[in-house]
C-alpha cells in the first residue's frame, strides 16, 4: 500500500491523519490513502498542475460531514499529500 510513497511523504500524510480522525476515529492511514487515490483518479477533480504537481480536490462525506479534501501528486504521479481544506 505504501510502495509508491516516499518515507518523507508518508510522514507528511501521517501529520494530516489526526484531522481525518477527528471526523471519523475509525479511519486508518490506509483509508486516507485510498480516499486520496480515489479522488486523484477522477479527471474532473483536477484543479491544476502547478510546478508539475497535480492538485485534485473533491467534497466527500466523512463521519457524516461534508468536507473538502485536497490531494497532491508529485510530478511522477506518486501521492504526496491528502489533507482537509477549510
């Protein structure tokens, strides 16, 4: 599950896990990664490609709440970040 993520990016993703767990305590890092990959797999969620990074965003339901989630892929297409947006 983590093969395409560098250890540095994995630490960054773990930093944002608490925000997701505030909405749904049962979420694991693998759940957040799967959500990020699902959001990034839909071309209609693409916001732009600044500096070669692909930035995606979608509104999803987590813990019964509608939240905006942003996903960033690095220039080679590997997951760099999944985080909540205000």
